[in-house]
């Protein structure tokens, strides 16, 4: 089995190098299995996209398997709404999971593994209070102190653990702890909690359980049960790795003593036959993604939603996958972004502009072009008959003929952009001004003959004449004009709402607030600009929600996937401007 190359110019990332080495040594006999393991306690963000691309990408490149596994061990914070949204987002990104298990599928097995650990003398029920446990854990410099309950007999521990399960004990009354080493230099190994009592309904198992496994216990063992080979996670789990190893290794030791399973020999047979408990999984950590100008933490994102700073998880300013989707980012652009940032072992922060450059590049290739006037002012073509309509066939793509054309009606009254006219323009202003001739895109040359203003001096109407010889916007062998402007027929154009977005936060690193502030203090109330009265070409009338396109000279937009109703209400979101700020940053860096 040979691996397809990673991005060729960058070479393979360290995870793929490890897999190559494992394949070369025959460690897993060529088997490669990964998983993407979200906790269903929020919507996925762009950081998760990095993990998804890595885990699913590895499985794809090595003809392996990647499962979507919900690590649902914390019933209070989890919900089916999140389960559904996570599935939708992973699919939308373009990945198909081999299977979609839940850690809760293994609750029964995990419970028996916990009993096995007790029988092995590797776990005990501790009745210390949470405060006592914390105090007795020690510090980085000081070892911890053994719990007075640490030397309970196997029988006593079994009885107590079964009582925990039966529901007779209250939340927090006691916990099950691994019996490892209270003096271990890694604090994680100082008799970690394995099970706690929580009388809470679980979104899948209902009230079947009132004890729930801790993340570290459930995670590694779920990997092993499923046969994961490479368990890829982010750097903050580096300290948990020895505990991951302890859980898996202790179970493997236990499997060498079938007699400990007693009447549960079926569970023994099941576990002992699993590939992941012969060639066990190993955990590898990579750097999490940080992006300038935003926060990537479900806890913080949930706060933005709950406190109403945004319209929801899919607000187009949110760094969630659903937010990017609604904003008009394509799955291809997000995958390209994840590819370009690579996979490293050291944390870093990526410029948001790079993500924008990726979507711009993608949309430049395939977004059809239309005209839309954002800040309309009327232009009257005085020598154009009132009842006449020219229908121009205009290419939808400047490069790709297969996109075809759309019909653009030209009439005596048009909308043009207010900013495309100046009463007294300077020399370098190549757009409209009194006595100046410009091209109306794909239509005619028009010469400005006058304008009206209101009492405050605002331009209310502009007048011009057109040259019939310039039909299509060209004059073969004749005079040239410098400026080309977009326009929309005032009689045929359609009214639309346009929503422009800028960064939700006013600073580069809202996650590191100055003293006395929190990230929420940096929310920019002006990051959403609604233009309620824009005019767009009639060709957009039947556009479905969630379609990408470009408003010529203005930006990349998409029809809103919630509020846009074809033929009724038109709502367009700005995905990104046309200007490439990333190219500018690069130029600066090169200097
Ligand atoms: P958050 O801190 O936002 O709550 P999390 O790590 O708690 O995220 P999980 O649902 O546990 O969220 O994450 C699922 C997987 O996605 C984990 O393997 C995690 O390491 C990975 N992941 C989460 N955030 C990032 C990120 N910013 N960059 C890369 N991978 C990430
Ligand atoms: Mg987490």
C-alpha cells in the first residue's frame, strides 16, 4: 500500500511520515485507521476543519478508514442538535465516514472494563470530597497524598462501584479513580478520575446510566475498541498521553487474565478479538489552528450565541463551518486552506486573509458574474426612447464559455452606483462626471449631460445621452473611454437586501484580552452592514439559496441559505471583497 503524496511542494507532514514508518515496519500490517472525535456540545468551527481534513485525509491517502465518533460522555452539555449539525458540516466539507459510532455505544463495555480494573487492583472508589481530592493532588513540585480510601479491598470497591451504578448514591458522593501513583511527576497520573456519578439524562441513553466515564478513560478505550491505529489530537492533550497509554495498556494486561471476567466471558471474547487490543492505538498531537481576528473555542462561541452578539451558530461572521457556509465559503476553499497551512507540532496563528485568499481563488474560477447596484442613484438616458428595451446577452463567466450567458435588459432609466459619479471629479477619476463619457458595461458609451441635487446637495438624478454606434460597449476603430461602470435597469431591476460583513472582533487577538476585559468586549457592533435597497439584474430572480456568484466590481456574494426566497425576497451575503489583502500582506513580507 503506497501513500499518495501530500502537497508535493511541502513534502509530507509528520503524521504521514509516522504512518509511512509504521507501514514500513509492519506495525499494523498496513492497516490505517483514524477518527474525528468531536464532543456534541457545540457547532464545529474552522479549527475542527483542520482536524477533519487531517483525519479523513490520512484515511483517504492510505486507503484506510476514518470514523466520525461522538465523544458523548458529558450528558449535561450535549444535545442532538449538535450531533446533527456536526454530521451536516463534515459531509458538507466533502468527507464520508466509514461509520458513526458514539462513545455511549460502549458504556456497557466501559463499565465492565472499569470493574476489570477494580479486580486487577488498578482502580478504587474514593469518598474524598472534590476539594480534598484537589488539595491532596499536590503540585508540580510537591507529590500528592494518598487517599485514605486508596487501600480498599477489591470486594469493597466492587460493591461500592455497583452501588454507584445502581443510582443509590448522590452526585459527587464518591468517584472511581485509577490507582496509579500519587507522586507521579505528571499530575495526570495521580490517581485520575475514571467514573463519576451524574444523575442526568443523556441524549442517547436517557436515564439508563447515572454514572459516566471520564473523557480520558472513554477516549483511549474507544479508540482501542474500534481499532484506531493513529489517534490524532491537538497539542493540549500531550499531558494526557501517559494516561491514554495507561488505560489501553491496563486493559491489555487485563485481557491476559480471562479468569477475571468470570461470567462475562462474552465481553472477554469480544474485546480479546479486537485488532485494536492486539496492535494498540498510539496518540499523536499536532498544533491547533488559531486564526487572527477570531476565537476558536466552542465555549466562547456558545457565549456569543447565547448572549445574542450574533444571530446564531451560523451567523456569517462566526468562525463556525456553518457560518462560513452561510457566508458563501465553499468546501473546496476550506480544504485548500487546511492544505496550505499544513500540519505542524508548534502552535501558530494564521492570517484570516489567507482563508479569504483561498475562497477568492476558488470563486474567481467558478462564480458567475452579475451586476448589482449597492447604493443606487438614477441615471436617465435622455435620447433613449421610453418604451425601448435592449436585451444584451452577457457572458456569465469571463473565462469559461460553458457557463453561457444571461439576458440583461437596458432601458431609458437605470440605476448606477452613487460612488461612480462626482460633480467635480479629479483627473484620475475615470468614472462619471459632467461632460465625461464612460462605458456602461456590455451596453453603450454614455456622455453625462447634467444632474439634479436636493436641498442638502445630494445628487438625486443624473442625465446622459448614449451613442447607438457603441452597442455592446465598443466602438470599432473609434474613440476610447477609460471607465467602465456596472448598472441595472430601473424598470426591470429587482430590489434586494445585501449584507456586508467585516470581522466580528475589532482586534487581532480577542482571545487574549487586556486586563479587566473579556473577548466579548471586542465584538464590533458595526461588523454587519445591511443595505436594504439594492437593485440587481432580473437574471437573479430565480436563484436558489446558497449559490455563489460575483457582483461585478463589488465582491463575491451568495444568496443567503436561510432568508433568501427565490422569486420573493432576495438576500445576498458578501463572502469577501474582490481586493486581495493577502497578496498585499505577502508583498509586504517579501520587502
Ligand atoms: P473547543 O476547544 O473549541 O471546545 P474541543 O477540542 O473541545 O474544541 P472537540 O469536540 O473535543 O472540541 O474536538 C474534536 C477534535 O477537533 C479534537 O480532536 C480536537 O483536538 C480537534 N480540534 C478542536 N479545536 C481545534 C483547532 N483549533 N485546531 C485543530 N483541531 C482542533
Ligand atoms: Mg474538548
